[in-house]
C-alpha cells in the first residue's frame, strides 16, 4: 500500500533525512514558487529543476522508480487541464502545465518521504503555519490511509472471488462499481474518525479551546452518586428509524454497567448521546451537566468514549502524538500533553510503542492505545463500545485486567457475556430502542435468553 511504503521511507537514514524539517519545508516552498512562476517556454529551467530533484533523490537513497511512479499520480488530474489547453491551441503551455505538476508532486513527495509526519507538522507549527491548515493536513493524511486501506480490502475480496475465466469486461464492470463503494466506505470511515476527533476535544474551525472552557462544570462533587442521568431520551435517524424510544438510565460513581441487546437495539446510538455526538429529545446529564452545546467541552473531558473500531480512533502519525491529541485540545502545552500521554501509555502497558505508527500495532495493542488516548483526557467515565471486537482470548483477558484496575465509572456495550460478567456489577438490556430490563448480568442473561452457545452444546441440522 502506498501510504505504508511512504511512511516506511520517511524513517530511513540518509543525508536528506537528517536535514532539519523546517529547512526542507522552506526549500520546498521556494521550489514550488519558482516552478509555478517559470514560463512554459523555459525548457532549460525545467531541465535544471529535474536535475536538482534527481540529485536530491539520490541523496535520499530511496528508489527513484518508486518515487517517480507515486509522483505521477498527480498527472491524471493535471492532464484534464493540459488537454483543454492543448485543444485551445497552446501545446507549449499544455506541456508546461504537465511538467510543473509532475515536478511539484515529486518535490512534495520527496519531502514527505524523507520527513516523518510528526516532524513535518512540528516544522509547520514552528514556522507559524495556520492551525486550521495543520489540522487539515493531519485529517487528510489519515484519510489517505483510509482510502488505501479500503481499496486494499476490496482488492483482496475481489481476488478471492475471481474465477479463472473472468473476462476483462467483467473485471472492468466490477472495478467501476467498486469505485463508488470505495468512496462510500471511505466516507463512512472518515466520518468515524472525525467523530473520534470530536470526542477527544477537537473543535471545528478553532482546533482547540484552552483549559478554561474544559474546566467548566468542575465542582460536581455535590451532585450525588450519579455521574450519568438520562430521562425519556428519544432519537430518530434521518431515514426515519426510531433508534431510541424513551430511554431512562443512570450510572453511579465507580459503577460498571454492561449494555446488552441485539444489533440495532439502540446501544451505540445511546452512548453517542453521552458525549454529545448525537442529540435527541429528552434530558441527558453527565457529571451534573446537561449535554448541551455550551457544555460539550467540559463533558467530552469527563466522558471518554472508546470506539468499537480502534482504527477510527487512532488517526495521528505516531502513538505518542495520538494519545497527546486530547490533552493538547484541553489547552496543555505540547510538553505537558506529551508527558501525560507517556504516563497513560505506561499505565496501559504500551510505553515502548511511543514512536510506532498505530497501524503497525496488533488489535490488542491498538485497543490499549485507544484507551490511553481517552485516559489522557482524565475522564470520570469510560464508555467502551464492543471492547473485545477483534481481540483474541489472551488480549481479552489482558483488557479485562486493565479495566478492572481503573477507578472510573464504566459503560460496556458488548455481546460478550463472559467479559461483561467479569467486570460489570449491573446489566441493562436494550430492545427496540428501549430499556427492556436491568439487573445482574446473570439475571439478564437468563431472562432474555442471552446465554452464549456452550462449547459442548450440539447444533442439530434438520
């Protein structure tokens, strides 16, 4: 996959890799300005630019062919404009447009391929680039990973069902249909990543808010034993689906509650209301504060949401940067955010993974890092959506041990009865958007027939 290759390249060693990222960024800007300002007829100048890039590529000790192929990905986009220009009777200008786009793409790729993303973003901050631009680059960088990951999954799925006699026309039709599905899936994944960013304090347009707003709502120790209180909550999706239909619920300080129920019963929709990611009709209070727009900053610092898919929650270039994302949005200085992130990673047993890329981790390691990212916000409540998904039995046991040692109140959205039984003191069963019953895990399991299939049970086939 392209993004994995480029990420690996950026961590190699060469004279170009060792240069200061700020200097490389300044040189790139000067180069791009020079290329864009050069008249199309100045072919000697373009030859000189190409020679300069070839020298830089040689200094990077990276494969020239691989760099060139990836830089050429910009050509289909510029070719559209070049063809129009050619048809208008300006062939020299059309050729210059193609040359400029390729040289600019190659120069930008060379910078990214020799500079880890964390250093690149740090250089932009040092050079006082707009905060909104830096955040946009972070999000786009992760979105490229999303598209590449989805494309790879779809490619493997297609290959697994390809027959030996599949014709070119059939493959073309499948590819054409897959493009639309790819971007639909990528959009869904990107939307999940954006929700994960919001859940850890990201705010649209500003990118941060400062510690003062995050501290609003402090002093809630007089609210009593409840940290979550929900009354008569309703929510209907835009397609008309009634996801929640009058939910009442409470969570006490230090309590661990399992939310059980069938897929589509409203469990995940419910917990998204606790962090303000969805807004329904009814009253929702978290740590004594109503979940309203004015309180979202404080509430998202109090109620930490761990998403079902860790890949949606881990969107920064390195583990350390990802866990530090939330504290930075609370207004902590970079050094303070990094220190807190390191402490949380040590707490979850991931202190040795500070500088690893999140996608290089196993499923269990990703889950631990995702929890560390939430703990770094110092929440009073942990909400975990299907925490055992993709985890093997040893990883599940390790996660249960980790959660048992945390003092926060916990909500577990899960189908895993044994996992719920090991942690939860109470279970709530959702059915058709309503709370159908509550009690101990064993009581709910027996009442609603939620007992898992035993290893010794026989499955009869008629």
